[in-house]
């Protein structure tokens, strides 16, 4: 058993060192960059963009979470009849050896109620949850940028977002209250 165990350790060490070079070795699944743009007023959500480098297998990103904000949602911007709209999404594909990009005008994060300490620190620690390896979690700090000159989703009014599924009930309740 012992020689085998040593051989296994050596193989692991080789595999780990292979990650550090660029000689055609398969790159690991990883979050490689990203930032958050604060909303133009404190009650407006921030928007988040990032890049995920695909690993050897196709996987899905199924959640992005943080302890330092009240709520995070994944959204996708769509142009419908010439008007930009957005809808929540529950997952996003990360192709093998490819890339998943959350960017302005496409998929993005909406982040409500970022903790003031995180804003002062200038970074928001996030957990990216994937479908591989029993929900692999990758930790990555998104740099927080001010709202000044905010464009794209950060400048859009998200006040009606996130509760779409309840709208009918809310309207029914409001109608009932009027009677
Ligand atoms: Cu959005």
C-alpha cells in the first residue's frame, strides 16, 4: 500500500504543478475577473459583471451569493420589439474550455442592499456555485466601483424587478382592498 500511496501523491503534485503552466494543460474552472457598479442611488440595486473560465467539462453556474448583501439575482437583458428588458435566470452554461461572460447588455447580476463595510472596503466577496463536484463553490472578490457615470443595467430602473411572479397577486390584493 505504501509505495502506491506515494505514487498517488507524486501524481497529485504533478497535476497541481501542471495548472501553473500554459503548455496545453487543461485549465481549471475558475472565476477570472469581475466587478460591481453601485446603483445611482442607495435604494437602487448594484449590477455585477464577471468572467468564468470553463474547465475540462461543461458545467452550469447555478447561483452567485454573498453574505454582505440582502439579495443577489442573475438576470439576462433582452431586446424585445426594440425595447431592452430583463428577466431573472436560474442558471448559465459554462462551456468546456470556453468562457461564460456576464457583461453589459447581456447576462448580469443584480445586487440589492450591499453592506456599507463592503462598499468602504471596495470589494464584495462572492461565492459562485456550479453543478460540478457536488456544487463546487469558487470564492471571488468583485471590485466595487462607484455609480458615477453608470451605464447599462446599473442606470436602468430595476424597481419593478424581482417580484414579477407576485405581481398578479399584488394587483388582485390591491383591487380587493379598493372594494
Ligand atoms: Cu437586471
